[in-house]
C-alpha cells in the first residue's frame, strides 16, 4: 500500500486517484477531516483506507505501519500551514518530515515522494527552470526556506536508508478541492508579485 499524508486534500486525493487507477491500494491521512471525496468513495473495500494522523506525532505515524503494509510514502501534509512564527513553523514542519522519513526507513519503503515548492527557484534567472539548476540561498518566505532544506534532509536520508527519493516542486494548486483562496481566480503568476519584485524571479 502507498501511504499519502494529506491524502484527503486536493493534491493528495488526485494522487490517490492516479495510484488507484494504476492498481495500487492507498492509505490516506487527514489531521482534521477523514471524509473521502466523492471520486474515491466508491472504491472496493480495502483499496482506500483513511487514517487520522497528526504528522508531528512520531508514535502515531509508526503505528500506521503496524496496521498496513506500506511500500511507499507520498508526504504531502502540511503540519501547521498558517503558523506566523517562523521558528514554530519550521519546528512543526521539520518534525513532520523527519517522522515521515523515520517511518520510511523503518518500513523499508521503495520510494519516498515529498511535496516541495516551485519557490525553491527564487533567484534562479535562467529559464526554463531545470531540476539540476544550482539553487541560491534565498528564501523570501518560511515555506520556501523549509522546502529548500527539506530537499537536503530527504535526499540525505534516502541515500542512507536505500530508498528512492522524489522531491516534488509543486506550483499553483488548481482544480477540485484546491485552496479556497484560489477558487474562482485564474492561475497566473503576475509580474508584480512579491517574489519577482524582491529577487527578480522570472514569472514565465
């Protein structure tokens, strides 16, 4: 089974749908809600399992592996998306990521995928952006700072434990179950945005 943290959100639920269509079974975690989206609700028994989880709780994280045979992890959950204090935000997100990596190591998964951000390219002038482009040490926001360092954590531990790592540099969330603040708006990055103004980040 593939464990998807944050599996009931927009990206997570559509990832689950794609994996189900490929013949996989999935375990989806949610911190506040455990209700399946309609397009996942009619799957035959056992192919979709929902588990409540606070990703900062390492014991609860590892307990999932006692109930299900996990062969891969897609870590999408944000531990505390709206924490204004950068110290507390980084503490919560780092704990959640390290718990996921600890579980991946303990369960000997084959692959670990983690939600990164297109914001890691802030300060990169060359377009189109490439996965192997050198990334400058710039972080206009706490999320960008964590996502950059998170890629290093994930790659280091994956190499040490022997599982494949995929750092997903995700852009705008758009579509069913997307972030409410994006509903009814066009997914366009304008020239006047804060990142472009401060760091000359290309917007096309």
